[in-house]
């Protein structure tokens, strides 16, 4: 497969803004996140589609339990809508992003905090504003410094039976090339 086809295929797998690009994608039977993503007519979501099996495996036990979910990296706000639908009524979502335009996604059950995930003082403010966190998803800037700083500051703050999920660790290695690049894992979980 030539490079442009490969890039186009990867991009289609990564982003679903609506049903048009989704029709050729396989549906993982019984996974509500996969079905939501490929049928999405709401705001754009940026996710690798093979993450959905992993999310559902670890997050399903929180559905219907009104969890408090923090997602670092809001972008167009599509994943916040997806998490609300997936976890159900009563869920509180806290979206964190460095881009102040993300404030537009705030509503009664969605809080948006604007700041840099590599700034420890800002992360202390996130802890103060969010005294309980059941699930934290790091889908922010994806550099190693951002991911490790966020982990150091936020992991001890997660509920004992909670989940800390860090996406796209491969881009962390690309962004800081002095680090050896043999590691190819892209997602990590701690609970
Ligand atoms: C991959 S997008 C998030 C996608 C979104 N979670 C979704 O699934 O649709 C990454 C986001 O991280 C934000 N970001 C980049 N650097 C950041 C930083 N240092 N602190 C907080 N957010 C950052 C960007 O502004 C961007 O909106």
C-alpha cells in the first residue's frame, strides 16, 4: 500500500465526524462505544477505533453509576458527548484543555478547565476543583513531559477503584526523540 493510501486509511480510522466515513468500518458487536463512534452525527471525535474494545473492557463497570470522569484534551468536544451517552444520566464530565475555545462545551453536567497539563500548579487547581475522580483519560498534548507530569500529579488523586488511562504513548516518544523508540505500546492503564 502506498504511503498516501496508508495515511488516508489511518486518518479515516482515527476520526469519525459522521456516518459517511464510517460505513466501511467494522462494527464490534455489542460495544456501545464503537456503535456510537461510527454512527456519530454530533461533534467530531478524535479516537483510534481500536481503543474502543479497551475502553469498554475497563469502563463498563462504571456505566449507570454516575461517575466523575476527567478527560484531558477536549478538541471539538465530541468525546465529551460520547462519554455522557456511554456512562448515562448523572455522569459529571470535566474536560481539561489548553485552548480557551473549549469553554463553549460547558453545560450543567460538563465542566471545562483551561490550562496546561504540564503545569503542576494548574493540576493542583484541577484536583481542588475535582475532589473526586473515578476515571481520568489523558488524551491531551501527548508529549512525554505532559504525560508524566500529569500522571505524577493526578494518579494519587484517583479513587481507589478508579481508572487512569493514558492514550497515545507512541507519540510521546516521537515528540521527544532522544528517548529510545523501541517501545511501541500506545495506551497504558493503571487502576
Ligand atoms: C487529540 S485532541 C483531544 C481529542 C478529544 N479527546 C477527542 O477524543 O475528541 C488533543 C487536545 O489536547 C489539547 N492540548 C494540547 N496540549 C495541551 C496541554 N499542554 N494541556 C492541555 N491540553 C492540551 C489540544 O488543545 C487538543 O484539543
